[in-house]
C-alpha cells in the first residue's frame, strides 16, 4: 500500500465506530503476534467499559483522526489529565495534556500515521501554552510500545502496575 498524504482532522461522536474498529484492528494484530496481555483477545468494541471510555474521553478532550489518503487510519484523544487508574501516582505539578487511546488500523502499520498524530498532539499542546505532554502504555513483553513512544520523543518516567500484574509505563515529552 502506498500512501501519498496523511491529514489530521478533529474527530467527534460520528467517529466512534471508526475508532472502535481501529482498536479492534490493534487487538487482532496483537493476538496474531502472541501479545495478548496488553488488551486481551476479544475485540475492544465488545467491552462496554472500553466503549464508555472512548466516549467519555471524547467529551473531556479533543479527538484527532489521522487520515491516509482520506481513509481514517489512526486516532488519539488529548485531555488535561491521565485516567483515574493512575490516581496513585504523584501529579506532575504543572499543566499537562495527556494522550489516551492512540490506535491505528493495522493496515496502515509502518506508514507513519501514529507518529503524525503524536507530532500533532505535541504541536496542539505547545499552541495551548502547555509544555508537558504525557502518555501511558503497556510496558510488558518485549517493550516495543515503550520504545515506540521513546522513538517519538517521549522519555519514560513512572512505571506502574495495575490490575494486579499489568505493567505500565508513563512517558513524558517536553514541547
């Protein structure tokens, strides 16, 4: 597949089905890789809590959709704080923007749509007068997801564990 243009637009409630399809595509890809600890084995669209989370963060923040030649290919949502599951970590002590639900349709893997969204999130954060952009992710298995964020300008900060044994990592980027 050859992509000639990546554009980023604001998302909204009408994009929820496309966002859930991207999340499901990611789960399918992770399962095929044998990496089931991150998001499990069932499509995330079948989890009521996931659907509610996508909609809630959309209401609380700004959703962006990266389109590859006009086709929705990746998404992320920016809010002013991490999810409640990180309430046990110390706050950063300054305003921040926080990335939630970065996912791509795996048909577009390796074409830079996720990196384009992360660069856009950094620019939007900077334009808002905020200098701290953070994200958290699964930190288990081979560590590739943490390395992906590090390759996009983030630095690992606080490790954490949730649900008993699910390893996570908070990362930060100055913008």
